[in-house]
C-alpha cells in the first residue's frame, strides 16, 4: 500500500503487516503508529496556517 512521505512528499510504502512506512526516495522509515502521529501533526500545522488572523474574532 502507498503512503505519503512526510519528509519529501514522495510515495512511501506501507508494509503488508501495517507496521512500518518506508520511503525509497529519501530513506524515511518509521513505525506505523509514529508515522500517523507525524502526519497528524503536519495536518494540524497546515490547518493553523490557513486560519486567518482577524482581530476581534
């Protein structure tokens, strides 16, 4: 199965046992649970980047 690499944004590979994610492009390698935490943090950071800074709200 494919996954998005959090370091190079390339296509990483999720193993069949769903235990680790590896990117052949940049060498990223993490366990699946740690990968999910990294991607969750990236999503939260992206969301806060799009919240407009409006005074009074």
